[in-house]
C-alpha cells in the first residue's frame, strides 16, 4: 500500500474495491441461487477483513504476521489460531459466533499465504 496516501484516499480505494467485489457477487447471485447465503457471508467476511486493516496491529508498514510467516512459522501460527477460535466457537456470552467464524476463515487464508511457495493443491 502506498504510504503517501491519506486515510481518506485509502478509504475510497477500499470502498471502491468492496463495491466491485459486491457487484460481482450480486451478478453471480442473480444467475446462481446460493442455497446457503454464501454470497452474503462472503460479502460480510470481506467487510470484516477490511476492518482488520484499520485496527491497531495493522497500522505499521509491516504487520507482525509477516515476520511470523517469513520466519517459517506462519502455518503453525495460523493453525494454532484456527484451533483456538474453533474451540471457543459459540461459547462466549457476547454472541461472537460470527466474528470468531470470520477469524477462523481469516487465519485459514493467512495459512494459505504462508504456504504460497508450495503450489501443492
């Protein structure tokens, strides 16, 4: 990301990207009936991901996960967090089921990133 851009400019870029993704999902949803609301969940998950980039641990130019992944521990770190959130899923009183599910998916994507050099499917 260009560090010379203002928060307003970055916000516009993010909003335009979200609009494009949601427009594509809507186009697909109009031709394919998502039985389990996958299009809705994907759209909400993307919004969750975007929100993580405005949180305190994403304010630096290099995120902590980059150091973890570059040191060879990205997959283990991600899987450990997947297990942590899966174990507590639905057990908290504040209704964090959806947010914790998004965290599980996000850590799975981070594991894919950590495994980016291994093209095995």
